[in-house]
C-alpha cells in the first residue's frame, strides 16, 4: 500500500512539473514584444517622434552650428580635375586663396562584390560646423571625403558672419564657380552696432548680391573649378 502511495505521489509531481513547463512556455509566448522599433527605443514618446519633421531636424542641426549644403553641379562625360578653393576678400579685394580640395570628378562604386565600376560625380556635398572664428568644412564626393578648416577673422567683438549659398552652380570649364560664402556683418553708425541683411540665395549677376558683397567688409567665397587633366 505504501508503495502504491509513493508511486501515486510521484505521478502527481510529474504531472505538476509538466503543467508548470507548459505554463512557462505559454508565458514565454505572451511576453514577445510586438511593438515597433521606435516604440521600443522611446517607450514613453519622450521625443514626440510623430510630430518631428525633417525641417525640425535641420533647424536643430543649425542650432548646433551644423549645416548641410548640397550643390548639383551637372553631369560629366569624362574625367576632369576638380579643385575647391576659399577666396578671402577684404574691402572687395582678393587677399588670399587657400586650396581646400585638389582631386577629380571620378568615383568608384561596386555593383557586385567581385567587380567595381567608375562614374562621375554630379554634386558636391559640404557639411559645415561654424563656431566663433572657425568653420570646419567636410567635403563628400560619393566615394571620398575630406575636411578643411576656414578661419573667420574679426576686427570687432560685435562682428559676426552669416553663411549664404549661391544659385546657378553648374560647372563651366576653367571657371571658378561660387558655391557658398561666409559674409561678415558691417558697422551701421545709425544704430551704433553691427548688422547683416540682404539676399538669401546669391547670384553673381544680380544687383542684390553685389550690394551684399559691397556692404560686407570681409567675406570668404568657397568655389570650385573644373579643368582638363
């Protein structure tokens, strides 16, 4: 009788263990996280993801003194020399030219793991980070990138620089094509302070651009040049 009771007890325990295993498996299935990746990373929606737009992100980058510049320069049918310069002007006169990039318009990509092909760029991308008297520019040309530093000289504690881009940046052989400009503020005796105002998108042929450059006592133009190799 005692033996039968022991066997019965063992069977009951085994049954309980089996039920526990099944419950653990059920519970394990129930805790699978089916939320989206954004919900997993920001479960309380701290960053208000659904309301944040690309413009908001761009403005946030600019608040951190970072800007993104993309210039469509046109298409090429062969390899050329590509140079990017920084031309500094004081009172309308060129005083210094720095070479920021000396490369070419060709890049390499891999359509398959075994082979590569060559093509030609159609844009110049520049990332800029400007703080106080210095701006760091990073140039991206699809398969290569490099960065250079530009110094923004100031003659007054009130002086500041604004960054503007040029329209009509398509390449012309052996011509310097302006991409962007760091233009200095100027002193206005009527308000006894520095100010900066004028056209947002620049064009060398337009009077508004000429007026802006004539008012700015110090500016640096970032331009590029395509020439034969």
